[in-house]
């Protein structure tokens, strides 16, 4: 999945996004970062890599990207 010890980017979420993720985290008895991981995992299943990958602007992170068909172990 990802390295729990390294922080990569802290985006500014809308109030609705923050409140929604907090409620999901509570419902799943998880931390907010873990809840975001679940959301991202589900989104990568919902969108085809054949649509996303050609639009990618950073080909250096393919091994750890959720849209990669053969992610790193």
C-alpha cells in the first residue's frame, strides 16, 4: 500500500470532504488516513487505468500508483 512513516502531501480538503471522511473513519473504527486509503483504493477500482494513465503528468510514481495494473509489492 504505502509507507505509513512518510508523509507525502497534505491537501486542503473541503469541509464536506473532511466531515465525510471523519464519519467514514468512525464507522469503520479507523484513523482518517486509513479511511482515505480505502476511498482511494475504491476509486482506483472505479476508474480505468486506460483512461487515467495517458493523462498522467508524473510517470516516476507508476510503481506505487493505484491505477497501475502491476503495482510494486
